[in-house]
């Protein structure tokens, strides 16, 4: 199991809010609500980027202005933690 899925499961176990996950390389994972990354970008209040998937390279264009983003893998051009403007 990938480290990013382990992190997602741990966050879910903590019960701190609704968790939705985008992981382009799998279609299902027990206990996680997997969706397309476009759905996650539109629905999430906080985006946490853990893996530099090629599918995520256009996220800068898709992230709504009111989202908080934590970019742990350096995929966004504006640094590792920012609020989109």
C-alpha cells in the first residue's frame, strides 16, 4: 500500500472531517471515498497533494480561489503551502 493511501486512511481514522481522495492509479480502496481529481478539487475545502502524479499537473488552473492547498510534493508553482488567490 502506498504511503499516501496510508496517510489518507490515518486522516479518516482521526475523524476530523469528510475525506475524499483522488488516486489515479487505483479504482477502489476499502474505506476511502475515491473520486476523480476534478471532483475532489471542486468539493474539498482543503487540498493536500502528496504524490506528483502526471494527472495533477494542471491543478493550478483548476483550484478554486477559496481553497487552502498543502503541496507536499512540489507540484504547484507557488510553493508548498498557500491559499489560492
